[in-house]
C-alpha cells in the first residue's frame, strides 16, 4: 500500500515538473523580440534609433524593458514640474474619452509625435495606423520629441504603470536605461462649476544636471502644454 502511494506521489511530482517546464517554455517562446519591430511603419528616425539602442544595450525582448519610476525614498534627488488646464466637460466623460484617445491623435503636435506602442498584456505592437483600445497598464509608448523647431529630435519611451479608475489617475514612468528617470502623473479633478481640471505632475532626474535644471523644464513645459491642448480639443470638440 505504501509502495503504491509512493509511486503515485512520484508520478504526480514528475507530471508537475513536466507541466512547469512546458509552461516556462511556452512563456519564453511567446516573448516578442525587439527584432520584430517594423521600422518601415515608424516615421521618426530617433524612435527607430531608440529601439536599436535598446538592442545594443542587451535588451532582446520587449518584456525585458523595465520602468524607472520616481522613488519617494530618494525624493530630494528629483526635480518637479506641474501643469494644469481646464476641460469644459464633466469628469466622467473626460475620463472615458481620455482613456480611449488614439495615440496618433493625442500625440500629434508640432513638438510631440507618436511612434509606436507595445502592449505587455497582448504581447503586441501597435503602429500609427492600427486600431487602439483604451489605455491600460503595461503599455509602452515610444514617442518623438522635436526640439528647437526640429534641429534636435529625441526618442522617448514611457510605460503606463497605473490606471486608477477611482481617483482618475494615469501614471507613466520612463524606462530604466534612458537618460531620464522618474514619473509623469496625469490626474483629473472635478471643478466647482462642473468642469474638469487636468493636472500633470512630473518628478524626474537626468544623467546630466545641466539638462535636468536648464533644458528639461523649458521643453517639458512646452510639450505638456501642447499635449493638454490636443486633449482639450479632442474631448471638447467630439
């Protein structure tokens, strides 16, 4: 009787080990490599270069990309920016529309443009002309920043790390091997007259203190202003 029980336990253990190996193998197989990016569908040179730099730095799969968020324990080493705007619509409608904005429309200004997006949940790439559902955690946005009228362009990647339905907050973090670390938080608050206040708070630090203190505040403020104007137009006019 004991021998039969031992054999059953051994069989169960072997089955569990084989099942675990199979699932691990499938998980590894399912990972989307950076080499799958279709550069012909990405207009911006600096966004294409950003992906290539990730590969050069040893990143083989999109799942290897990790966010580098604001660390409250190290808060004194971060700089801070805040911008706000009023959207003349009730907060529930603004929140619903904000989550459903197509990236190519939201990031379509003279300064900030959409390159492509990677969804961790779907393990899928979305390009400029692809259909897009509501924003969700785990998506990585690859954007192009055009500075000084196009004299300088920078590729930037931000991961969505929080979509808070209750508090109407969307949080983005920079990727951990870029020039900038930190968090951008977009929050909606209902105003006394029934409209919506959209506020974007950014806590960041840069490898270059000159860029962090002198350049980033100027260009970031302009980029956020442009973004808010796009969001306001898209929500109020539709």
